[in-house]
C-alpha cells in the first residue's frame, strides 16, 4: 500500500514538472517583438512559429496607408491577422486599405481619426470591435464584407459625414449606439436577418429620412431612432412585437404610424415629443392595443398609451374606465385642458410633461403617487388640486411650472423627491404641515417658493 502511494506521488510530481517545463518553453517562444515597415508598426502575436502579426501603431502623419496581407522581417514571413487596439487612433490618415488576411479589427482601432474619409475592408474580415470607428467625423461611406455578423456598440457613432452604409446580407445584430449621431446618414436598407435593433442604434441621426426594415424584425430597442428629426414615415413589418421606450421620440417630421397586429409591448413614450404625429392606427387584429379617435388605448380600455403630440385639439376627455396613464402619454401635446375619470389610479413618469399650453387638469381621488416629472414644464398650469389620498410627490413633479400660483398638500403626503417645485415662480405658495416643511428641508431643495404652515 505504501509503495502504491509513493508511486502515485511520483507520477503527480512528474506531471507538475512537465507542466512547468512546458510553460517555460511556451513563454520562451512567445514573442513581444515589434518591427516597423513603411510607417506601420507590427507586433508578433503568440509564439513566433505561428507567424502572425498585429498592427499596433502607425505614423500619425501618413495620409494614405495600405495594410498588406503579408509582411516580411529578417527573412521571416508573417500574416497580418489583426488591427490592434488604438492602432490608428487619433492619426491623420485619410485613406486605409486593409489586406485580406485580417480577420479582426479590435476595439478603438480607428477612434477619432477625424480625417479618415475612406476605409476598404478585406473580403474575409469577420469581426469589428466596439468603438472601432467612433468619432471618425470625415468618414463618408462604409461597405461591410460578407462575414460580419454583428456590429458592436458605438462602432460608428459620431461619424457625422457618413452618408452611405452598405450592409452585408449576413448581418444579424446592430448593437447599442452603433450609428448614434451619424447626422449625415439619409437612408437605411437593413438586411433581412436583423431581428433586433439595439438601444440608441440610430439615435440623433437627424438627416435620416427613410428606413427599410427587415421582414423578421422583432424588437426596436429603447431610443433606437430617438431625435431622427427628418424621419417622416415608419412602416413596421408584421413581425415586430416590441417597441421600446423613446424608440421614435422627438421625431419631429413623423406624421403617421401604423401599429401591426404583432406588437405586444408598446411603451407609452415610444413616440413622445413627435410633434407632427397625428394619424395613428392599430391593426384590428392586435390583441393588446386599439385606437379610439387617433389615441392609443389598451384593448381592455384600462390604459391610455399615447395621445399623439400633433393633434390640434384644445381639450380632451379620457375614456371612462381607464385606470392607468402610460409614461409620457401626453408629453408635448397642445392640449389646454385634460379631463381624467375617477377610475384613474396610476399616472406614469412624465405623463403630462412639456404640455406648455395646459391650463387645467383634474386629478382622480384614487391617485396615491405623483410620479417623477409628471407636470414638468407645464408652463401655463395655474392651479392644481392634489388628490386627498396622495402620499408621494416624486422628483421634479412640478419642475418649471412657471404659472403655478398655489398648491395645498394633503395631510397624507409623507414623501417628496428632489426639485419638486424648482423652476416655478418664487411667489408660488405651498401650504402644508410643519412635518411636510421639514421633508422639503431634508431633501436639501433650494426653496424657490413661499411656504405656509397650516
């Protein structure tokens, strides 16, 4: 038995010794060697025997660079496989051609190359890293090779001169902020395999007027087309089931929208602040939503999802039976008076924000929580009677309500957020208990109103 234990111990020691020797040999052959050819610095990647190199830097003052498929140094030939992190970042290069052995462009590789106008990708390129072309403000055109499956976050954001993007047919994902702030982009023809458009993917593309959506598109993420002010028409495919918050918010030229039967999750803020939006329709077969006189409600009639900001009515009466007003549902509308039924229990964040003409609104006695920014910038609102059961007045609830003259807090109010009355007229009178006054003091809010203790 003792002999067997000794044998096992010997084997284990031998294994550890061999592993140690292998590690040392591997690291001996592994190289950090670099060399420079024609203004391009290369680094040997992995061990020397693999004969692969990565572009790790360039002459910042070169205006045109060609990265070959292969390079030679000291009689050895190497394949150029990668463009390294920040390799070109901040350089003055205007035109770059990349050789066909390059499979990967790492993150930040061309970040802030503001003079870069033209980039020729190799046919067999497989991956482009996040932020790779962020801030390339002179880049005008991009054509993606066949093997690119994903465009990662902020890959081409802030490329303000980018006008033409040619997608490959195999592209499957456009991730968060990929083309954000590409103000020169005018039209998009998204490839047929795209099922999800990432958060802020095309936000603030102010020149974008036409988008062709793939027929299998399922999700348009939050802020995807936010502030695309030239976008006048949105034709959604029958496959879409999710339209995220602020997805088409502040699209000032958008006049009409049709919600397909497939949509199951529509955020109330999806079209908030789109000031020209008047004509809204919902497919009759949609199981979740319906339209009543251009206003989107939930199918059961218990939720008001969206009142289009482009409607010209001065007064609106919410349908009886509504229990919930969705987030930003009335934001930026031209209404002067809104009548809520007593059935309303829940009012979403920013529901009436930026209604600059709103003078009068009655709140249901069933409302217990005034959410953040509900009446923000309602500049014409002169008076409001708070529900007797309200307990919470959240952050910025009456921020910027310049015409508001008097507010009486019910005794039930036991929690207040920051900046509730900031931006109001300093002559505003707020009436409440000593305890409620202490709540405002504890929130360290600058008193921009007159307090009266009742």
